[in-house]
């Protein structure tokens, strides 16, 4: 996984008819109005994109997408009624044409990796320069993957000592951390109880955990899971 380091912006063909149809349609989901205001200004001045909608919550995001799907959805991770990492795969399942660019101040390997593995096309930090933000919008709109420079560095460093968990194992780990029982997890994941037990055993082995409490502690420390109220 590498960041796009080509300074030339790529403007993908997004349909015909009128000059506005050539602009990348961007929607933003962030619970801080000051962030949305800043992005709106950057996008408006870019000459290649336009802000079509904005929302401050997960519920608002769903309502927004039901009306119109943008080319690029800039999605915050920490929202008042959920988090972007949980939303990402759900959005991609319902609206596969929407390219998701995660937007957060959280610079952490596990969060970046989890987001990309769950359907995000890109990851950008809120301290990125305007030029990098516009480059990220342009690259993911073209169907490619983008990591801002800081995220790319973190991902490269983390990969040297990363724990390899499959997507199913990550899903199971998050459900364990939320306190669900084995049968409840099997029901939620549409898998047999014995399959869940097998996945769970593999996770314990990979993380070197001897019991559930230790498993959650290690996973939280490694940022594979985190408390719902963690500021992101």
C-alpha cells in the first residue's frame, strides 16, 4: 500500500453535459462544523471538485446518501452516534460506487489498516495540506487508493511488526470487545458456533492472549479495538 506521490492531479471523467458535471462531487461527514467549513473552502477553490452535501452524524450520513451518492465521501471516524470504521463496509455494501476517503486526526497504524481493509479507498489526516487533500479527493475519485504522506509512513512502519488478522477475525474481535457471547456472535456473523470457536482460538494464538480479559487488553493496547468514547 503506497501513497500517491504524483503531484499531478488526476481528474476522472464523471459524466457528460455541462461544466459542473466534470467536477468531482464530494460529500463530507464530520461532527465539527469548523472542519466542514474549512473543507468547503478548500474544495471550492480547487477547481476540480464541488461540495454537494454535508452531515454531522452517522444517521445524517445515511439520510444524505439516500438522496444522492457523491463520487467521494469524506468520512470522519469519530461521530456522535457511531464511527466511520463501522460505517465504511456498510456504505460500500449498499453504495459500491461511492469512493470513501477516511478523514481523521487519529494517526494510528491499526486504524489506518482496518479502514483500508474494510472498504475505504483512502485515508487522510486532518492536518494535511490543502494540496494533499485535493490530491486525495482526485485520486480516490479515479478509483485508485490514496494515503496521505503521514498515513503512508505510519502504515509502512507498522507493517514491520503487524499482527495479521483476517477480516472475519477483526470482526469477531470487535464483537468480543463489545461483550457479545459466543452464540450471539455466531448469530451476528451468520456462522456456526464451532467456526466462531475456531476463529477465536486463532485470534488468541496470534495475540498471545490466554483469556478474554487479556485478549481485549492486548487488542485495545494495539488499537485493534478501542473504547467507544475514545477521542478520534
